[in-house]
C-alpha cells in the first residue's frame, strides 16, 4: 500500500513541476508584454500567475486577512519577474 502512496506523491510532484514551468514562461511573457511585475504564487496547491498590481488591489479590497500586505505575498511567491 505504501508504494501506491509514493507513486501518487511522485505523480503529483511531476504534475506540479510541469505546471510551474508553464507558469514561469507565462510570467516572463506577461512581463515582456505589459511591463508589470509578475508573481507565481501557490493557490489551492496549484501555481498561479498574477501581477503585483492585482495583488495590491486584492489586499486593498480586503480579500486577504487583516495585516497581510502585498510585500508579504511577494516574499512568499515561488517565482517573480524582475
């Protein structure tokens, strides 16, 4: 039974890695087009590309709990464009 758990974990890791590579390319592409800083964050165990300006807007609107800033989210991002 343990071998199935490890196979499942390995498969999930491979899928996450493929999605992460895709998100990195997408973030670089969006940065080249718009000039805005792009972040790759993990939301619901999936990598997601968002702009920093969008994160700031969500923080202002109260989407995140009180005390969370855009800088906190940027620090926890797994990839950010320069």
